[in-house]
C-alpha cells in the first residue's frame, strides 16, 4: 500500500461512519489471517485477480464471509476502495508480525525477572535453508514448568560463534539478559556441546551459571542404538524385521491384503472370546515402519508385527508364489526368517526390554519433566531391566513357546546339545545366556555409560529436594550446598543464612506432612504455590525453581521442526524467513492467539 493510503492517514481524512467501515474491513482480514495461521495454511493464490476462480485462501475466506454477513459484504473486496482493501500480501505479513510479536512479548512478560533456560537445535527447511529453533524454559508464577517456542532464526552457517550471536540477538531484542540464563539444552553435536568452542562453552564464559544438560532423549537414543549394534543377534533381528515390513508394505495391494486377513483373524478371535470388543478396540491398522531418528518407532514396529503376525505370514506366503522373480526371492527370504524360533525369541525379548525403555522415551518428550525426575526414571528403568534379567527368563521362554505353538512354528528340543568337548552346551543355555542375558547386559551397560550422573555434583545435590517416597532423599546440608556452590548469584548477602533457617522449618512442616507427599519436584512447587507456602519458604522455592529451570530434553525444538514442515511445504518453499518465523509462532503458541483482541490489533496497526 502507498504511504498516503496507510490507515492512520486515511482515518484523518474520513468521517465517523467511514472509519467504522475501514475498521470492519481490516478486522475481517485480521480474523481470516489469524485462522489461516492457526491452521498452518497458505495465504496467497497464484492468481488473485477479481475474476480468479482460485484467488488464494485469504481472499477466498473473505469472500466466504461476505455470504454470511451483509455488513461485511458491503465493505470488502469489490465494495472496498482501491487504496484501502487491506488484503495485499504486505498487509497480511504486517498483521501476522504484530500478532507474533505480541505472543513473544507475552512470553517475555510471563518470564518477568525469573531465570530461564534455552533449548536450541537446527534443521534444514524445505528450501534448504538452515533454521535454528529457540525454545525458552522457565517456571511460571503459578509454579508450572513451561517451555515456549520463542524464535526461528535462519543462520548463514552452523559455527558456534554464529549460532551464539543469533541467540544473543533474539534475547537482547526482548530484554532477556544473559545473566539470567541458568541452563542450556542441546544435542551432542560438537558445535553445540563442544567443551571448549561449542555454543555451550561460549555462553559459560559470559554466564558461568548457565549449566549445560545434554538432551536426555538424545542420550537415550544413542544408548539404545549402541547396545543394539554391539549385540549381533539383535542387530540381525532388526535388519530382518525392517526387511519383512518393507516387503509387505511395498504396495497398496499388499497392505489391503494384510488388513483383510487381519480383520478376518480379529473376527475369529472375537467369536471365541479370545479378545474383547469395545470403542476404539481392534481398529484397522498396518505394520509400522521404524524411523532412523526415533528409537520408539522400533517399539511400534515390534508391537505391530506381533499383533499382525499371522496376516504377515499369509501375505509373505502368497508373495512366494509371485511370477516376478525379485519379488518372489524377497518374500521367500522374509518368510523363511519370520518362522524361526530365533526371530520369535528376539521379537519377544526386545518387546520386554522396550516395554521398559519406551516409558523413558515418552517421559523425556514431556516439557514438564524435571531433571530430578528424569534421573529417577533412568534409575527405575535400570532396576526394571535388572529384574527382567534375574526373574524374566522362564516367563519369556513360556511366552515364546506359546506364540510358536499358536502360529505353527517348530520349536526344537531346548535341551539338545550344541558344540563339542568343553564348549558343549544346550540350546536353552545359548538362548538364555548368549541372547537374553547378553542383550540386557548391553542395554544396562550403555544406559550406565550414557547416564552416569552420579559424578555430576549439581544433579546429585539437586536430588536432595526430591519429594518422592516421602522425601526419602531430603538432606538439609546438600540443599544448602546446592545453593552455595551452584547458585551463589541467586542468593546474596544474608540470604544463605536465612535459607539455612528456612530449611529447619521446612523439614518439620513440609517434609513430614502428607499434604506435600507428591511424585515430583514440579508437583511439589505447584502445591507450595497453591497452598500459599511459597511466601513462607521463598528461598527454598527459589532454589526449586532454579532446579526446575534446568532443561531435560530438546523435544520441544523437535516439535517446532515438525510444525515447520507443516507450515513451509514444497508448495510454499519461497516463504521469507521472517514470515515463516511469524507463522510458526502463531501456529505453535496458539493459546496466546485465540483470544487476542482484533480491535487492539487494529489500533497497533494504525500506528
């Protein structure tokens, strides 16, 4: 729009009735832009002329509004003056920018004077541009652990200096001081987590209390992959599993056949009462392919193959009779492997292990999980794996034999001897010690090496605040040392002495009260705020807030990249960086936008 046609100048030249028309016209555009941004939809069309049959979503939805409201119809599109339609791409972007900036200002307002952490990761968008997602983690005034998408910045390169400067530019724009930074959460890439020249190290030079936590989800992924690679039978099993699923899902025809056979199996089991019916139960499904970056997807692959085992075998048998040589050869190999004791044993073994580890995968995806709880979850998983190793063999072997019997898979004599001389052993001994025990030992070993937090004093002392099991880990001295050693900037003057006094009353009141017997540190703070005890134990609550601010995983950054793929598609690959960031802010932090007042947007736009 030309400067002379800008709304503030237009308003000065027209009367009151015309002002209302202009505001209604602009309000219509604002509401349409908001709804499209909330859905991650495109704005513009290839042909936006008046006689276009597909003018793009903004003009199409404004046109739809005219059919519902005569008052809107009288002031928009063809009934609007040529210099004040308020539908141009620049107007749309300006409206979007105002809304996105308000979201960021609201997040900044929620942080206030509190400390915060940053979670950062990079990904390449649809246009091949490197984008850096910045998430802020903080504890709200009501005691809720919060992670918010704050910015998406395009970076020329991924060197530590470039990334650090881009992060600082965003923080300074909204007056977020580096001195208030108390945590950094990245993956294990050297440019982010490098001990000497990574982004972590650069921030620690500016703020020594911005403690780094290597993403727990990333560490778990590395631990599970490593343990699988070093255990040959399990690595072979996953290779075979991927091959089977790829063969069966290679065409829509095979998928339809698989689903039809599985439906027939379900109907038969329902008739004999083997399974129960109910809303949401026994829904049509298919085999699940595993993904290279999400270990949890392997778990879903295992569950799907167990659930559809018979249907999978039938499809493979049909493919073995195919006229195409390559197809027939692939199916024969897959069919031969799936109907073996070794495959079925490893299938159930990995299900048992991943029943335990998948809980960690899911827990580390939650933004509200705190560092103390995360360490506790890892410890519980280790205990469960150790219990599985010590007590789970007989149950697993019985499950495998029962499964083989159900699907007509031959089980050899488990007492049959293998080898000669001193190396002679039984088949059961081989499966028990070379498969079962060895696999679990590798899992435990990699978890111990990747999550060796006992040497990290910050996390060790933080555990003293944990309310779990009736404050079993509570230790006044360790809590005092936590504040003294790691957060001296947050406790100044006489506050350390006051903290020691508070701890005495806190031990008598909170620690021994059933009212505060909760499952996590995050829930404890919420309870203290809810009951008004934060004012009484303000220093302890301050320390709890600092610990809760420490990041656990970069799952929220990963979710922001998933949103980016939804917003910036192949058909929208020419989106500008600022426009993309604004669209993503509204799409990701929609709760701030839904109730946003359009009239105040108009007032800000007019300025």
